[in-house]
C-alpha cells in the first residue's frame, strides 16, 4: 500500500475532461520511472526521496505521461502556478490530513507537461486550501484548540503591541491607542520638544502625585500588631456591611454566619482572635471602603486602606507557607486580590497575584470536586466549590485586563459549580446536604458566571496567545455565545425579581459587565476594518452598542451615588480599565462617523449627540476620580485631547488649528488636575513652582494612562517575588 492509500484508505481518483466509455484497463502508474524499475516504494514527490539519494538527482526522477489526458482549466492554472514557482504555506500538520504538498514534476519523460500530474496537483492544492481556510479545522499539533493558527513567530502578524519593555496582548486597552493617528503624532511632537509646556505640566502633576502619596505611607511599622490597624467598631461595622451587601453577593468567599460569629468574638477579646481572622477583617474593610457614602462618620480610614493591603500581603509572604495552606489562608488570598482590584492603586498587576492564588488553590486540591474527598463535611465542601469558582473568575478577568494568556484550562479541573444554597442552611454540624433553591440567593450570580466561564476562557486564549490568528468565523461564534448568555442572564434576573431577596442593581450591572467586556475586545480587531470592508460592519455595531451600554450603567448626576457608581469612582484595575476602554472605543467610532459623514451637518451632529455625551461623561468621571484620590492624570489629559480633536473635526479646523485646539484642551486638563492634586497635600513640594529645566524631560510624556509610579506602588513588599523584575526601563511610570 502506498503513502496516499495508507493515509486515506483509497487511491486518488483522476477526473477526465472528456471521460471515455467504461473499459477495462490497467491502473495508471503514479510512481516515478526509476522507482518502478527498481521495484521500490515511491513517495510520488519531485524528485522523490529515493531519487534524491542517487548521485544524479537532477535528472534521475521522471514520470510517464498518461495517454488520452487533456488539460482542463484547472490544469492550466496548475501549470501556470508551477511555472511561476509559487509556494504554498500550510500548517505543520497539514501532511497528516492530506497528500504531501510538494509539486509534481514539471516535465515528463518526453519533456511535455504531464496532465495527470497537474490534475492531481490541483486536487491537492484545493484540498490544502480547504484545510487552511476552514475555521473549524484543528490546526494545533494535538487538535486540542479549535480556531488556532499556530504560525512561525518570525513570519506572522503578532496580535498585541509592545510598549517600552512590556508586551500587551490583544485584550489590553493599550492596543486602542495606536488607532489615534493624529493624537499620536501630536503626542510624539510634544514628547520630543525641549520647551514643551505640556510635558512640564505633566511632570509637575507626577511630582505632586508623589507628594500626595508620601503623606499617606503604605507601609505600616514592621513591629506593628495587626490589631492596631483596625478602626473603631462603629466604622468597622459599616465597612463590613458594605462588603457583605456588594462583592460577597457576586463572589462567594466567606461563610457569612461564621465570619459574623468570629467578629463578635473579636470585639469581646481582640487579643484572643487569631491573626488570620484579623487579616480577613482588614481586607473586608478595605473592599467595603470602596462603597463608602457620607453616613455621618468621617472616614479617615480611607487613607489606611493601602496599609491594610500591605499588611495582608506581608502576612501572606511570611515564611513557613504551609501553615497558611488552609481554607482560611486561601480566603485571605482571595480577599487580597479583590481588595487590590477595588483599590485605586495596584489593580493593574493582579494577574501576577492570581498565579500565586491559582497554584495555592490547586495545591490544596480545590481543582478536584469535593466528592472525591469523603471526609470533608458539607460546609467545607461548599466553601471549596465557592472559592474555586472565584479563582476561575479571577483567572479570566485578570488575563483579559492584563492582556496576558490565562494560566488554566478547562481540562485542569473537575470541581463542580457551587450550589444555590443560602449560608443559613448549613454550618459545621450539617450532615445532610441541603437542596439547591430555585429562588435567587447570594450565590446565584457566582453560579451564572461559572456557566459562561469556558466561553470567556476561549475568548481570552484566542486574543492573548500571540501565536494565534483570530478568524472572523470564531469571532461570530464566540460573540453569539456571549450575546446569548447576556440575554439568558437578563431573563433570569427578571424572573428573580419576584424572589424574596431580588437581585440588586449592583449585581445586575456587574454580571452584565463581566460579559460585555469580552464582547468589546472580541469584536474590536474586526470593527476597525469595517471602514474599508463592510463585511465587518456587524463587529463595529457590536462594539459601539456594548460600549454605550457599559458607559450607561452609572448615574453621576445622582445626589447619592449607588454602589456601582461608587465602584467606578474608587476602584482600579479591571473596573477602571473597562471605562477607559469603552470611552476610547466610542471616541474612535465618533471620529470614523465624522470622516464618513454624508448627511447635512445639523442632522449628523444631532445623531452623534449620545456619543458626545458618553465621552464627556467619561472625562467627568476621570475628574471625579482625581478629586477622590486618584493620582494618575494622564487618562484625563488624553480623553480631553481626544474630545478636542472630535470637536475640531466637526468644525472643519485645519491641521494647525486642530493641533492648537488639542494643545489647549490638554493644557487646561493638566492645569485642572494639578490644582486637584495640590489640594490633597498639606505642603507644596520644594521647587515645584520654579522654572523648569527641560533638557531631561523629552521622554516624560507617554500615554501609559493606568500605570502607577514604581517608586510609590502601594504593594512594594521587600524581596517579594510578586514585584521583582518590573523596574526595567521604568515600565510602570
């Protein structure tokens, strides 16, 4: 049996242009003349492997032309392709799915083109083209990951971007900045000007921000008892209740009755409570601070949040980690990740901490379902499922936010989702597993998130694996799945409104946000091509619709902001990044619409009013964040310049006038932010108001809008593996 028969089971059929009447004849010889003469197996390549081993390989391999064959259109195309020496690039495992792709001999024994060989070559080329273009073809070595195109790193278009010494995967918001051609040219000009007043103002803002951070140190005394960081009971109880009504109803980390009982014992005798509970209490209060309202108590504890987080990180990094490898220690790690995301600083490197959290959870066996451990009681089993659900959620969210590949696959665990059980139905003495409720419970949102986890994981893998090329078929498939999930969730939440404890607006919006954010990054690469290729217009519409929905969640005009609005105003990491991502997408869409404008100006301006309002609200949100303690002003300056560019395009300004308008807007924003930062410090840094020395500031104006200053990072744990190696080229400033 030859190679082709071995792979396909049947010999290839030859199609004749004018098939003659059926008659008995010998099967045509497909091997070369030399292999037939030697009576050895031929691989039917040109030259074949046996002829290559001979001394005169250039002229030693020939094939016999089959009589009665006539060249058709496909054969003519194949011959032309051979004469032009066109090469075809295929996946590395293409030969396993079809015949070898090397060309057949261009000359037969008598020097004429063999029509049979050309026919077979064309068939093989068509088959390989089908393999390469088929979106459902598994091109990976083991056929595990569908829609991946593993390419040679030297000859591929890498998905993502490189800034300084960092690589940002396809889901990172930094990939949007390269779309602003005019603004990037404006930025590069002022970044290289020695006398740029804008660069000087940005530098002054950074200096003032460092002074503001220095007034509220992040590192407590190394000899300080953790209990000395706990605020008075009145403040602590409010912060604990804020956490329990918000994030604990999204991500189940604690068993609330157990935590409340431990809290009561703590207030009775703080010294008798173990350190692990005190650390949990500090982190719970740190998360609750994000939702603090003016409730009649002066929250000076807001400035203690970085110290609470620092103390918790230090406790985790203590020697003898094995003593903390239990559920209580894992709860501390989960709360720490959530506290860093809800804090204005440090949320952009949560992906690093998530790796430690994931390995700790797997080391404790949480990736295996509790049914494999018969000695675990009902409460412990349910807590393990809840914590594992949080670990999985942080894995996809942090990967999406950081532009990094996920650290886990769905094949790495078999733990089932948590049960829809209220905390009051179980305790340490429960021996019979409670029946899952059909009503809405605080665990319902966590269960809904686990149902869509695999779809979101596949989305992140396709976007952040730099060896993959995302196909539009996979975008539509995954996008439809995510859209269906959003619709199903809305139906579920509407039905749950009749439950004894209906879902809150915070739960509804956060659940929707966790899915629409993936739709944005999934469709964005093709949405940007819609201006030149209408085939991708659907992606453009999906991006705009979902961006506007995300930006409409909060109401910044309300006298008392709700919990979700407070989250937008105070949180960092994913919750800060998604607003910037959505606002930037709307800005790009507005610029494209102005460029494509065909309607009369008044009508077109009226139709774009909602987009204008969304961008203006995003700029105002950025200003309010600085007023509440945010120290990075670059996002506000960037969006202000974008808004000025949009207004200039609508007014028909020339290139020079456009640059002046953008410069004026950026300067106004920088001055306003500087005034807000100056109000945060009790004493102005020495020399900040002196005339600038511009020589060393040429590289001080960059759009790394969300990166914190390395020297003032809130989580600089000495000798910690979590923060080593990031100082290269000052990538965080």
